[in-house]
């Protein structure tokens, strides 16, 4: 039984290590998606920040593995983690995070500035393309509003139909109960 117990502990350790590796891989991929996206995705940024904060407190090994992955992909781990973690959390991680200066906030700020500059350039390019683009977008918005209104109306009609069907169902149940009382409780009833 001692051998079995040791084997199970070893298996649990391997499974835990694999889970840490998988979580680090997933966080790295999500961070890559968020940083390479042309459009800021607040929900994804919030998810990454919360998950990285939780892992940095409860499981620093995941953050170490994430740091290794980011470095292997040619990124700056301190900049990546610094976007989502406070300076105190970065300092708590200490040597587990590879890469440049303490806290990573300067690199994170540079990354945010670069992303914002790209957005500004995109917006300027779009505004130079003229009013046609704006008119097209406004037409799409109007069509979507009309569709939404029609769907709301259809939804109300369907709700009313469901209510009518429920009412009809209740009436049928009442009629069937009434018929069962009048005819007795089966084929060989002694009523009558």
C-alpha cells in the first residue's frame, strides 16, 4: 500500500504540473490575443488581470512558467505581467519572473502607448477616407436597429402565444379532470 500511495502522489504531482503548464500556456495565448488585437477587449483584459493576480498570489509557479513562455516567444515577461499586475505583486514574484526592470510598469506603459498610437493612426486613416464610410456605418446601425425592433415585436408575439397555449393547456386539464370525475375511475366503475 505504501508503493501505491507513493505512485498516486507522484501521479498527482505530474497532473498538477501539467495543469500549471496548461494554465500558463492558456494565459500566454490570451495575452498574445489581447496585445495583438487592433481593438481593445476590456473583458479579456479584465479576465487576464484577475487570473494573473490570483495565480501570482496562490500559485507563483504558474507565473514563472508564463514568464518562461513569454520569454521563449521573444517577449518581455516583465512588460507582459506588468500590464496586469501591480508593482507590489511584481516585486512579490521577484526572481520567478524573467526579464527587465523591477515592476515592469515602464515597459507596460510603453506597450499601452504603442497600442494607443496604432489606434489613433487607424482612426485618422478612417476619417481621411471620407464620409462614405461613416454613411455606410450609419446605414448598418439603422438596419440593425430595425432588425432589433422587429425581433422584439416577434418576441412579444411569441410570449403571448406561449401564454395562450399555457391557458389552453390548463383548460384542457380541468376538462379532463371533470370528465374523469363524471365517468368514474376506470372501465369497471360502479358509479351510475
